[in-house]
């Protein structure tokens, strides 16, 4: 088992973000005054520029403000930097309507998910295969857990017949404002680290890795 970080949005905020605000000048003046960031132009309509530091990158894609770790080996430090920058953004744009927040962790997995052999739908599945004349391309199992009044954990097991099997952890938070998010982030800057630790513990304890 190994963690997949490259290309994974480790934290996402869904809201009515104004991409016109996120110009290089505004980012340098209000978010990253020391500079040292790269700029990438969007490949799709409705997206902001992508700003990349040495350890992480962020952009707005549609209604999602999202952050990605660049160097997986130093992700713990990047997590702290991301939380600190996100708090600055929320304080600079306190009236931005926000409807949801999620933190995400994805793991590659080499073993077979035995759970798919015990779901009790073998015969109906065979009937579908016979009817369509084709085999199963991929299977997925989703489990959801309430972690609090406004927090939910979704664990998704993906088992394609070809390609890498994956376990995807998504911590979802019901939020209504920037202030709600700031309270969830807390004062320690460790939300991303703590959620990753819990995800790793679940993988180790339940899936034997």
C-alpha cells in the first residue's frame, strides 16, 4: 500500500468563489507576499489561474477552491502551510458563500478486496454479465460514517479488473460560511495531518497494511 498524493486535492471548499479576485497581483499582495510562486493558466473555462509554491498548489475550478500537495515526501509540512494560507483567504474574503468542505486521502492497494466476494449478489451479477455479454470492468463499495453533527467520513473501495485498486477517504464537513470553516480548521493548523493519521490507522487496522 502506498499513498497517492500527486494530483489529489487534499482539501476542497465548495462555494461562490470569484475567480476574478485571484490575480497574480492580489495573490502576491494578500496571500504570498514573499512571492516565489509559479503561475499556470487554466485549460478550462470557469477556472482561475493555478498558483504553485514549492510544496503545494491551489486554484479555483468551477465552484471549488482546491489545494494539492506537490512534494509527497514533505506533505506534513505542506498540510500546515495549506491550512495557514486557507485561513488567510477566508479572512480576506469573509462573505464568500461556502456550502461544503472536504479533505481527501487516496491509497493504492495491491491486495484483492475480499469484501467484494461476500456481498451476496453473485447470481444477479452473473445474470447481468450473461445478458450484456461482457465482464465486470470495475467494482466499488462505499461506506459512510457520522463523525459528528457536521462531519461525515466516506470510504470508497475501487477494484477495477485492470489497473490499481484504491481506497479513497473523504472527510466531509457541512459548513455555511467562512467563519464556520475557520472554526473547523482550529488554531493548531493540524486538521489535514490528523485526518490523514486517522485514514492511515483505518487502512492499517482494517486492511492489514
